């Protein structure tokens, strides 16, 4: 058995609903979006019996890491393949990849040096993925 043979990371970013929306409200909505994405994913791929969802948003790790982890099994050609999904906001992703929670060489700090300033207009944006309603998502392998 190969742990996490297939993985998907979902990084979400909400836009402010109005110029007057404060950052705390925006972060709360992003957390709610993470849980909504988890629900959509779990509706399509039920959790494996060994691992259910791990909620590091409600229960962050000591180093500040926040994310939802969800494990399911995908059936591919009759074999069960472990499938892990990580769901987090863009801010949570920045902390996981470049902050205290990052898995990189602290002495070299190469990732930190490459990190654009958050306020910089030239900062690269992560691709936007529109999540369809759960009823529109199909597992192509299950249909064969």
C-alpha cells in the first residue's frame, strides 16, 4: 500500500463582497469555503475507512499550519488507490509553503526570498478553479 498515491490540493481565495468588508469577515468566509469544498469532495468520493477528515483549520498545528485533509480510495482498474485532498485558503497556503509551517531548509531560506510581497500588484496569482455543484462531478473510472 502506497500512502497518498494520488493527491489534490485545493487553494481557495474569496473576494471582498464590498470595500467595507473587513479582513476577519473575509477570512471567515474563506474558512467556510474550505468546508464547503470538503463537502463537495466527500459527496463524490466517500472517506476511506482508515482515515477520515483531519481538521487543522479548527485545530491548527503548533506551528500555525491550517488545512483540511481528507482521504478516500479511488478505484482504478479494480485496485484501490489512496487519494488525499488538502483544502486551504490562499493565506493558509502561504503559511504552509513559506511560513513557520513550511518544510524547507531554514538556513537557505530560498523559498522565503522568492516569496512576493502580499501587497505587490505583480505577485503571481494562483489559478482560479470554479467548483461545480456536487451533482455535476462524476468519477470517470466508476462509469467504466
